[in-house]
């Protein structure tokens, strides 16, 4: 395999010509989006440069505590993000359930993936630990975000259905079943869809990256298959934990739907 | 059977004292928004009063298992809910929810006959008209054979003739099997015709209505 062509700063700068062209088009067409395009380009550049240096530092220092610190930051950011992006404000109880299912679900999948599937050594090797944690946590975050909204909407819009079931002597679990199932569905559907289109509709980012950096496509594909299964496992586990614990927060101890 | 004491709920309902007798037909009348449905929901323990106590067979509702209670005291809401699936699914779901044995084919057919629904059991229930859905929901709770039936405006979507027939079915059923029937209705004529006792809810208070 050939090594990768190293990009010089000048070469990277030429890529900004895309942005310059876009800015001209926006100006000519009078579309008021110049500010957003500029800000997001600058943010992206700064964030990536920063994270590049952080990763270089992490890889060189090989410190288990730093790896765990990064994991903690990623989990916290993901949980914060889910809570912030929920369409309607979440109850305190539901926020706790979001945090609990994220931590339990992603950690279980991550540990299994790193130590059973890939078998990394030392256990904290940041080169594997950090990017894989990022992929599992990121995808699970998207899954729970979708699940949270569907669960909250469902419990609100389907209230007559849920209450009718209660009136007939159903347990809260049975009464909420339809809502819970649909929340689970909507949360894992994007992951399943992306698996179906993979390799035909698009080449996944991780695989493309590995191939560009000179790794044999066969190795890249092996990694991609493994990580996709890991992602599906992590998303399903976190979402199942979330919906199974989450629906309960809509009922009180007298098996009544909570008002307000 | 039910005994209500010093019960208040938000500023919707306030009941100093009220008892509802076993094996009687009790009709609750009153204008919309007066608190009739709230009273029914309390008896089904779908909501709890802010103050006071409600007992069922001398046991405080708050001390009972809410699910077990609702299996004895079943409620039908004013706008009946139709679950996904066929008429059969919709009839069976009450028994399924309350962990009882599924009905036989014959029982299902008889129930459709009782609520005057001339449809096939395997038809999709979503295609029924409003009145037919209401009758299907009524059939669902008839099959459950609960001790107490709480009906909230059970005939709001029915024409006068069907209304009378259906209510008659329930009254006969309650009398024959010694069940307690508590029914909210907008029609005083209906209440007069069928009730052993009529309660009037007005401005959040419950009064005996002499007729």
C-alpha cells in the first residue's frame, strides 16, 4: 500500500476556496446565510485543530486517567446534549433515567467491544479507546434523543389510549406498551437504515478514513463491520434501558398517569 | 359499596358525604363541566382526591392495589378508545388487560348481538362509525363481567332508539347478574326511566335528585 499524501497547510487553505465560492453565491443571490456559513466553518476548523493537538497529547502520554477523563467528558456532553435538545422539558426523574441508561448502556457495550472483540492492550490505549468510545456514545446519544421525544410525545398524544387501558385494569406496563414500542422503533431505525445502505449508498466515514490513511480495504471493512455491530448493540441497549425505565416516570405509585 | 367522605378535588369537586349502594343503578346527571366525569374517574382510581377518603367495600382506595380495584370497577370513558386490530381484538383486550381467560367464539358473537353491532368479528375496528365504536367499547366491558360498571355518557354517539336499547341491555344485565351500574348521562329522561337513584352534580357539589 502507498502511504498517505501529507497535506501541507497551503493545500488545506485551498480547500477554503469552496467556502469562498459559496459566500459569493450567497451574496449574489441575496440569501442571508453568510454569517452562519462563516461561523460554522471557523468553529469546525478551530475545534478540529484543538482536538488534533489534544489527541496527539493523549496518544503520547498514554495515561489511563486521561483516557478515563476523556470518557467522562464525552458521556457528560452526550447526556447534557440529549437533555438540552429534548423538544419539551424533561422531568427530573426522566433526566436521571437518561443519564443512567446512557452510562450503563454505552459502558457495557464499550467494555465488551474493547476487551472481547478487539482485545486492546494496555486496556486504556487511547488510540482505540477514544475513537471507539466516541462512535458508540455519539450514536447512542442520537438514539436516545429520538426515543426521548417519541416517548414524551406518545405519552401526551396517546393519553386517551393509555388511560383507557388503565380503566380496564391494565398495568402501566401494558397500558404504555404501544408508546414504548414506537419509541424504541424510532430510536434504532436510523442505525438499521444506515446498515442497510452501507457500502452501496455510501462508504462509512471510519472506513474511508482508514483506507485514505493507507490501511488495506479488507482490514478497514473488518473494522467497519465490527463497529457497526457494536454501534447497533450500544444503541439498542441504551434505548431499551431508557424506554423500559422511562415510561415508569409518567405514572405515580397509584398506577395513575401523572398530571401536568 | 362506595362511601365518599369529605372529598375535594382541585376546585372541581367537593363532596362532604355520599354513599353509592351495591346492586343499584345510579345515574349521575348535571351540566357539562360540573364534575361528573371527575367523580367517575375517582371511583376508578384514575385520580385521587386532594383530601378526604373514598372506600370500596369498606376498604380505603388508597390501601388497595389500584390495578386489582380497576379490574373490579371498570370504567368506560365518554369518547371510547378503539385499539388497533379487529373487532375481536377490541373485544378481547379488556380480558387480556385484566389477566382473565379469553372469551369463546360464542361469547364474542353474543356480545356483538347484545350491543346491536351487526358486523363480522374479523373486520378492522378502525372502519366503524362513531356510534359503532361506542357500542364495541360497551361490548368490551360487558365481556369483562366486572362487579361495578362506570359508564361515562355511554350513549353520546348513539341515536335515540339505539340509545334506549343499549341502556336497557346494560340495566337488564346489571339486574340479572347483581352488578352495580353507575352511569353519567346528559338525559334526565333516561335517568328517570332506568335509575334506582339519581345524583345531580352542580357547581362541583353532589345532590340527591328527587323525581
